[in-house]
C-alpha cells in the first residue's frame, strides 16, 4: 500500500533560528503586534510503499535519523496521513 | 488568549521543487527504494494573541497572503493547535 507521509523538521529550543527571528522583527512594522515566538523549519511530504502505516512510519523515521534531519539541532516529527 | 499556530507552505503541483527532487534522486542509493514523490516546503510555527481560535486563524491567514507565502507558486495551510 502507498502511504502519504509528512515530516516536520524544526530547530530545537535554544538553537538559533534566524529566519524566524527575521519574520518576528518584521511583524510590528507590518501591523501584527500580537504575534511572536516565530520558528521556521522544513516540511517534507513523501509517498512510501509499505505493508502497513507502522512500517511506513518506521521507514521514514529511519530516513530522518540518517539524512532528513540533524538530531543534534533539530526535532523531527513523522506523521502518516 | 494565546494560540499556537502552524503554517505549512508547500510549492504547488507543477512548480519546480529542486530540494525534493534532490532527496528523491538520493533515496535509492541510500537503500530506500519504496519511497518517492518528495516535496519540501516550509513550516512556520508562531504564537498569536487573539480572542478566539477563529480570529487567530484569520490573522495568520492574512500574514500568509501578505508575506509568509507566495500564492502564485505556493499553497499555505493554517492550523491552530
């Protein structure tokens, strides 16, 4: 079966997030005074051929650990849709 | 109230996605033969001070249309957590 899988890779707390910081600095000038704490990461969508949702999730978690994310500085969450 | 909001910005179908294409090309050499159709986008997490979840969503949709995404080439989905 073919599963649609989504991975979110976001910098860990305490790790510099310059893209988020830039958006945050721009918000007041753009009229958004009630927003903050912006973090920007990557979302990776892919299709996996697997026997079950669990095995698809395992395959993608393996990808995350090997090359989709850097566990030292990033959190990766895998979701089978 | 303070709401945690998540925005996913992904290239529309038919729009070049070089990062996804690069991952896809690398997969077989890394031992992942059953995966494909990789698309890479951005995920933006932020906190918004608003009266209700609906109004927080409206504020962030406004941000998307104005500067978080380019609606010509990208799809943005807003989710209040």
